[in-house]
C-alpha cells in the first residue's frame, strides 16, 4: 500500500511525504522423483526443496524544497527515503537514500543521489535440496604446467573432458547481498534552443556478498589453494568425478559508467514535426572479484557464456538513436542500435579473440485513417539490413550470445490498431 500527501508548507514550497507498507509470505516446495531405475536425461532434482518465510516492509519518502528563487540560486530540493525490512529468517535491515537537486540557473539542473541496497537470498538459494547436471567446466589440473605448481594438482587430469558431474544445492548459512549506489549528473534544457534536453549521469555501484552457485570458482579455489576439499572428488588418476556446488557468498563487484541522453523536437506548420533522440551507456569499469583469494578482474568489454558461469556480454558501449517525423496523417520512425565489440577467451585455449560490434536499423511508417477516427495502419521492419549477430566462439548454444543479440534477422510486421 502507498500513501502520499503534503504535510506542511515551507517558504520554498510544499513538504511532501509518501509512506507505504508491504506484507508477504513466501513459500517453495519441490518434490524430487527418486524412483529406482528411473533414468533422467539432462539435469535432475535429487533432493526435496522446501522453505517458507514472512516479510514485512515499511518505507518513508520525504521531498523538501529548501531554497527557491534566491539570487544566484534558482532552486534546491532535498529527497530523503528509508526502507525497513524484516525477514523471519534474516531479521531486520534498514536501507537509506538521500538525493539533492540543485538548479543554479533555469537552464541547468545538477542532481546527485546516494542509496544502499539489500537482497536476502531466495528460498531456492537457501533450501535447494539438490540438482545434478553435467556442467561445462575448465579443470585447472588438466593443464600440464599446473601439475605440482598448484596445491590441488598433483596429477594431470584428462585434458579432453569439458563436462563434469556437478551437484547444486542450497545453503541456509548464506548472508544477504548488500550494495552502495552513487549517482551524479547534469541536465541541460536551454530555453533559447526550444525543446532541447541533454543529460549526463555518472554512476558507481559496489556489491558485496554476491550470492552464486559457482562450481568453476570452487574448482579453481581447490586447485590453487586447496580450498573446498570436501566439495571436490577425484579418482586415483586425478580425474574429477563429482563436484558439489552449494550457493555461497562469493566476491564483490564495483561497476562504474556514464549514461547519456538527449532529445530535440522541431515543429514547422508546413514540414511537420521532427523529433530526435539519443540514449547511450558507457560502462568503463566492471571490477569483479570472485573470492577473497582471487585477484580483481575488469570484465568491461568482455564476453563469457552463462553456460560456463559467465556474465554474458558486458559491452563498454550500448547506444540507441532515433528519429520520428510526423506530417499530416503520416509518421515515419527510424532507430539505430549499436553494441560495441567484445573480447572473449577461446574455449580450451589460452587465446583471446574479438567479437565484432553490431549495428541494426529499425524502421516503420504509420498512417492515420481519415475515414475512421483512431484507426491506424503500421508497416515496419526490424533489422532492415538483415545483420547477423556476431560470432562468439565461447557461446555454447548458438555460437552467439542469445541474451544480447537477436538471431531472427530481418523481421517485417504489419499492425492495425484502433484508439478510443
């Protein structure tokens, strides 16, 4: 539920308060089929998963205009917010947020926020009863140079194997994920240039106690430092026979980047109206540390497939530029989409390669029928130049990253819509 109302009037304007509360009960129940002589293809549950909890939350948000229309200061606004959560299995947590909006002139807005985040592990991450599959892993002990150099590698394992019996499970001792989030930005809306708006925002995020079920991390830590001995099983020849991968709190992340956006609209009584838009994101740092023993690695501009526990594509640049031209009953729309190039490791080698950048073009034309008010006909095409997604040698399923690129190629569509 949510409520919002002015609670007072300050010299610079009304003082606004919003508050709300939430109560929910969460439950998970999965029964495994462990009948004798039953053969499972692919992954299978080998243990029951059961868990329940209740969650109560309440939040407050205060918007206070501090200064307005003073010499040299057009306005200064303060935003304060706090959310308190109580989990029956984790106890309480309070997450604050503070924001400032400063407008030194009518054309320029400076804004900044600081907030903290909290995520309790899901019931599946806590109580998963067991799930077996043949996971794709790189065994450090399969490389001859690592034998006797790494604590956990005394014999070279089979270098031709890439899949290993892996059992995932929950862990009731998990800690919640926490984060700190900062933003600082500018918005420029020059009155002398009409409907022009430009914004630039810098963000940086720090995450701690990231929850993941990472058999590759467990395998690496065991080989390098002898950790997780109870989770890694090998036969007399050094080959990995069984690996247990419970959900664990691994590592930390620091993410930094810049968001840019701009819009402009031009109107003419004879030539119609033209709208231009630009939205871009530049991710210049994605520092990832998977454990306290591991070094920090910058993943910005890289690809690692999710099938091998990677984060998928993390491009440095993503951009969308658009144009809309309207005249009489017609409207023409054009969009250009861009994803920058990526680096990837070639499987079963120490070599890297470049995944090409990707640009697609979308267009559509709409016509407003004069006979029937509100009836519109639209013809459009996505990926007009039929640009194929760039090849990724480390992509397991389709030789490209299905979460970032679209395989369908050029796609035509027709739409008839009625507005009332």
